[in-house]
C-alpha cells in the first residue's frame, strides 16, 4: 500500500485545478513541481481564482473536506470594486439569495470584514483591470460552503463586483507565504490537525 502524501500550494491565477490538459489552458502540471502520479487536488479553485489548494492521494481526507455535511470553514481574501460599506458587510454575513444551477439559493451566514492582508499578496499576472476614478477594497470572508462561483455572485449581488479572489485558509491550514506557485509538503498528523479532521490511521 502506497503511503499517503499531502501537499498544498498557492495556485496561481490562470491555472486550472487539474493535471489533465484542456485545449491551450495551463494546468497544475505547468507550475514546475513534480507531484507523485497518484496525487490529485482536493476540490478546485476556478481558473481566475488563486490561493490555497490541497493535493493528496488520501481519499478519506478528500471525502471529508468535500462533504457539505461537515461545513469546514474557508477563508477568502477578496478585492472588490468600490468602497465597501457596513450595509454590504451585514447583508453578506446574514446570507443572501443567489442563483445556483438555475435555482434560487440562500447562502449560509458568513463572517465578513475589511482586511489589509490583500496588500501583502504578489502582483497578479495579468493585473486586475484598473479604473482611475473607482476605488477598490479588500475584504475577508469566512464561509462554510462553496457553491459554484459563490463568492463572486455574493459580492456582485450587494454592488461590489469581485476583482481578485484568493483562498487564504481552510480551517487552520493557512498559506504561510504569498508566493504564487509555491508548493509545501506536510505530514498526515499536521494536516489532519489543522483541518480539524479525525485521524483514523497512525
């Protein structure tokens, strides 16, 4: 039996969360790191999103993190267009209605606040669109769900379109550095502890 291996990366913008090729798109195979052949991403980040992505061959961890019943927290750093205000913050925190698979969905409560962490992030390539007369704001959002493009739909609904989206943490597993494309390897005991999962094997 092969040993379980665990990695997490800062997924760059413009990279698909997969190894298989798709047209002329860039994938995880293009970040310059040789992962074991049986290691795959846990869940996904959209091509135009960045940040924390876990890769492993541990199916139990994969199933636990993706099971919506467990509601693991995910923290995002989000650059939005406009001067973010208290009304929008409270609306997002209390949950709002968005479209999900052509149906109306009411999002779960979340924790939203202004943050300065966004200014520590590396420059994005290509950079976000810049409008001289329109300000931007950085907010953090802690969520316990992850519907398709949910964050972008939520911020747009309250009038603050998302310009840049970076996953900063899953539970207590936090990006230790903001270096796009960087890979970290971690042992089973530590990743299970940080993700608040029950470790069934030694």
